[in-house]
C-alpha cells in the first residue's frame, strides 16, 4: 500500500512539474499598434511586417523562446501589458508612466522628432527651445510619446497643439495650411510618404528641441517575461555588435540625414 501511494505521488508530482515546465516555456505574447514602419498588420491583427517584428523574431531565436505577436489598438496594447494579459510590447519609447508597469530593455535604435514645414512656409527654421514654437499651430499624432519635456512645455507655455489621429492626416493638414508645423521623427515620416513622392516634395524638415530617444522592448512586470530582462538585453547587445540591428534598418525608408538650413 505504501509503495502504491509513493508511486502515485511521484506520478502526480511529475505531471505537475511537466505542466509547470510547459507553461514556463510556452510562447510569449507581445503586442504593438499599427505603427509603420515599426509594426503593421492585417485587419485580423496579424503582423505583416515592420522593424519591430523583425527585432522580435531575432530576439526570439537568441533567447530560445517562441513569441506570438499581435497588432492591437495602442491603448489596448498598453493596458494588456499593464495587467499582464500580454507579456510585453514589441517596441516603444520610455516615459515615467510606462516604467511603472514595464521593464524596458536597452535601446535597439535612437531617433529624434523633427519639425516638418511646407517648403514655402515663412516659418521654416531650426528651433532649439520649445519656447520658439509659441505662436505656431503645432500638429502632433494623438497617442505618440513626445516626451515629458514637451508635455511640460505644452502646459507651461500654452502651446497651440492640435492632435490628429495619424501621421498622414497631419501631413494633409500641413499641406492645406491648417497647421504650421508637424512634429514626427524621420523614420516614420519617410515611411508614410514613401509611396507619395508628390506629397513628400512639398515638405522640409528641420531640427527641433528634441533629444534623440531610444526605442526599446517593454516587458510586462505582471507577465511571464518579467524575469527575462537580462536575456533580452544580452540578445540586443549581440544583435547590435554583430550589426544585425543595422542590417534590419538598412533598407528604406530609414534616412537619417537632416536637410541643411537655408
């Protein structure tokens, strides 16, 4: 009888251990929004391409964990990461609120927001402080992280900021003269206008008061990837050293040079 009980206990323990191991090794689930050229997908929310998709596929191989990727509305993606219903976010920039519920990896790339004008605008200029934006109608993309300094300046200086739902809609507003300047980084702008050369020819970009920011993977503190920060950072360091990141970013629309001032 004792031998039988011992055998049953071993079987139960082995089954529980196997189930725990299977759960630990199951696919990690990461999300991002439709955010070309970093991530984009079909109507079913399945990813179809983008730098973030390629980054995650490469990291997955290097940490020996499969990943499931979803394209979701941005606020939903953030909320699911906050409560641990997804294990992380493929690519995003840091701010204080996001650090509250995410472990953020080392940066995979850096980029800075630029000031975009109509090429015949009287307002074309490089601007080194947010105060120099006063008096301009400023277009931004709703939901983009423009940084805590911009948020503070927007409130303190009472800047005239006009959000729009997308990069493309902001460029259309700029074309029609509804805003004077649009704030967006070069990578996203170039991708948005890549197949619209006639529209792209209407705009010029200048440096603004934005420092380059890092684009990182976010690991949910409430998810199964919470303890994998060191593994992710090791993979990212290797990818950077081996120029894998540079290889992914080598293709259009990544254009880093800034047009010279007139």
